[in-house]
């Protein structure tokens, strides 16, 4: 099969969304079309792809704002985690898969940044859509220590995937717009800490660390 995979800049706060498709089958999905649903639908049309599903990584408004327009334009149902408050036709849970042509998209439930956050993983091409759980060089914000601990546990799940898995985040917050599990293990300060306690401490100290190392 021929893979179609496009990272699309959606506007907003450097939001990134994705078109993922099986060209031979002519079928694909849109992920987090957010602020530019028309641009995502246009890319699918240009690639002659019929969109079978619109997927949200999580229910924050900057990821869901394009849902109504994207689903109306494509006729495709919205896919969200079972706990999401979003009205959606398809609700997925941990470990569930979705076939799109010959692609198999696996969903992992990864709460912390948001209770209904999912990762989307395509094992054959080792593509991992990480939403706001993992950015390049950073991790998603959390509002309290309990959520930060939950996020730590979710990150451990992600780190069990193969090192050459490519990482595709929900915002372009890093030094490049994508990464790999190996690169993040080697360079992301939030993945280099030894345990949840150190992870919480780094989150607390992050404003100072950023300033010290000139990070943005
Ligand atoms: Zn978010």
C-alpha cells in the first residue's frame, strides 16, 4: 500500500493536525483539524482520499473547534475517547483499533493533560500521534500534582513503543515539528528524569529551567 501522511499547520497556538490515509484504498482520517478544517478537507480532496473518520486526540477546544465543519464536509463520524464530553458517533477505549483501508489505527488511553486523551498509533509505519501528551522536548501541561502523576504513567506507556517510532505532536512547540521515541528519550528533559517524584519537581521548576537554558 501507499501511505499518505501529512502534518498540517492548523493555526491557533501552533496547532498541528494530520491527514493519514491508505492511497490504494482511497480511504483516510483527519486528526484534530481544529482551526483549519477546510484546509484539511482540501488536502484530502487533493489526494483523492475519502475521509472515513475525524479523530480527536482529546477534548480541549483548540483541538475540537473544527469538528462540526470537518464532519459536515466529509460526512465522516467523529471519533473520541469514551470519557470525552464531546458528542461523537464513535467512542473508543484503551487498546481499541480502527481499520482504515489496510491501515490499523490503535488507540491508547493516556490521561494526565486531559482525562480523555488518546494516542493514535499506526504500527506498520510506526507513526504515533501524541496530541498534547508529548511535544518535541516538552510534555503537556497539567493543573495539579495528581494529574502530573497520571501523565507520568501515561508517558511510561508511550515509552514502551519501539525507539524508531516517529512522534507527531499536537503543537509545534519544539525545535522541530516531529521527533522519534529514541530522540525524545535522549533529549526531552521530562523523559530523562528517573521517577514520578523528579518529574513533578521538574514540572514545578520548569519556568526557572526554561529561563536558565534559554528555552521557549
Ligand atoms: Zn490540550
